[in-house]
C-alpha cells in the first residue's frame, strides 16, 4: 500500500460513506444530496503552518472524526480507496 504524507498545513482524510435511506427503506445514491458536507476520519496530519517564524497549533490529530467542505479539498484515490487532502481551514467541525 502506498503512503501519502500531507504537506504543511494539510490533512489527509478518509471519507466515511453513509448510506442514506428513506423512512420506507429505499437506499438513496450519493448523487441525491450533493450540497451536504463530507464526513471523514483524519489519517495523517502535515507539519503545522508557519506564521512569521512561529508554528501555528494544529487542532486535529490522527483518528479524529471531522466534517469538511465538499468542494474545497482535493480528492485522491489510492489502492482503490477515496481520500481527501484538505487545508485545516477546510475542516468545519469535529465529531465526538
């Protein structure tokens, strides 16, 4: 398996695909609700961003479940799985 290390200020996220189902039990395809935010798990975190020689703190760590913007991050496929590489700024929340 290939490994990918994110660069400064970037986060590698494995998408969590959830089947959406109507109350009557019909499974909806991913294309039905295109405007939703994505959910994923942080797989790797790059070095922190720098600001005037100071490292800015990174708020996420490997294993965190996050919600991210759908269209900001870049999609990457490795070994048949889909990942996102996102700026930490593209993350909108963390799930507990």
